[in-house]
C-alpha cells in the first residue's frame, strides 16, 4: 500500500519515497489542476517522512508514527487546508501555527511536516512564510500544494522545489473511477473519463452523478431511521433494498460504509467541506445532530460489522444470516 495505493504519478511517487528515506529538509511545491490528486500525494509523502521504517513505497503503515498520522493525532504534522469560515486562511493562523511552530523540533518523528494548500493563502500569509521557507530547520519539511502557481508569489516559488503532477493516462483514470464507483458499467466509466479533461477528481464526480445514487439514497434512509426503528422494521426495509440490488451485496455494503464514514466525519468536523454523499448531506447532518448518543466509537463498531459481513461473503457464508447478523449489530449500536 502506501504510495502504491495511489494510481498514476509513478515517477513523482518514486522520487518522494526516496526523498522521505533520505530525510531531506526544505520545501516542495506540488502543482497541478484542482482535482489532480495533489493532496493525496502530499499526505502520503508526509506520512513517509514520519515513518521510521519508510521504504521504496513510502510509509510502512503499521508503526506507531503511521498510526498517529492516520488518526490525525500526531503533533509533528500540521495541515493548513481550506478554512471553514473564511475564503482564505488568516495570517495570524499562519504566524502562530506554522511560522512559530516551524522553529521547534519534532516531538515524536524525526521530521516535522507542514502541508499547506496555497490555494487558500493570500499575499500576506505567503509573505509571512518566506523566512521559514528560506531557512527551515534541518528536521522541517514544507509540502505546499497549488492549483495555480501564478497566484503564488515569485519569492515563494524561488524558495521551493516545484514538482508538477504528470497527466494521467486513460487507463489510470478508468482505474481511479472504478475504485470509487465499483457499480458503474464500462460505458459510463469511459464517458466520465472522456469528459474529465484528464482530471481524476472531475472524472470521479461525473461518475458519482451517474452511479448508485438511488441505492445510496435508500441505504441512507434506512440508516437514518435506525435509531428509532425496531430491528424487525429495519430488517424488512433492508431486505427490500437487497432484493432490488440482489447481485450487488458488496455495493450495498459499501453504501453503508460510506454512510458511516460521512456520519463520523460530520461528528469530528461538522464544517467539513465535502463528504462522500453530498446529496444527502442535510439528512446525515440531522442524523448526527439528533442522535448525540452515537459516537465515532459506535460508528467504528458498525464499520467492523460491515467488514465482517464482507469477509463472510468472500468465504460464501450463508448470505441471509450474515446480512441479518450485520444489521443486528448495527442496530444494537445505533438504537436509542
Ligand atoms: Zn510506519
């Protein structure tokens, strides 16, 4: 996994994995159009920098530093992404959380990393960073991203190593779309890729519009009703959905996983910009707000139940009993 879990950008991934192993310091600027996967690569690079066992594919994924990274609990990685309340990040935030922090040594990892999306940085904030970018500590790395480097100050660009993302091939784009919309037929995948301008984010959103929207909607209604419904009612509704998507129990399971993921995201980050299922966002927000007894821990146990169900399908266990066992566990966790 690690870098290889990201499709495309082979040269860049190899280069960044090598940089991470070398433990270089300094500042990198990943540039490419919006939706081209810069953030995904930036995150994976930061993780590799954190990991003491990073190899040619980046982070090991199992050490404690990798775990802290995945749980967003490491003090050694600072992310500056889109602010929830203003257009740009406030300059005071940059001064307090980036500039000041960049003079301190890392606490757990060997490298302290700052991932900063320059699409949300005004001139003042960019200027505030100049000195830190020019003379970073030996154990500090800045990973900057930009969708439009024309809006980045020349004085910034002259202090960073720019890495331009490569264009994606059609095959890579199809693979990316397939991974995100497994229920979409071949022709629709091709059409999404064709109309995407070779930008994966765009291809995914075109495909999403076309795929399983109604199924996700139905699953979401069942999940939202779960806390106040009896197990028998839940089971009946669920059997109806399963009957109409009979051959695709994996898709039904992935729709439940997406719902659980969205609910957890909205508990942790109520203002987050994007969830998996934006169409049902309001309903999921209401679900989270009106069910304060549901914690991310409970949602995590529900996710575990779905994964158990998927594993059971793989070994051809009895479908009906596996599905009802999953539902029963989810119902137990979510009911009021
Ligand atoms: Zn690791």
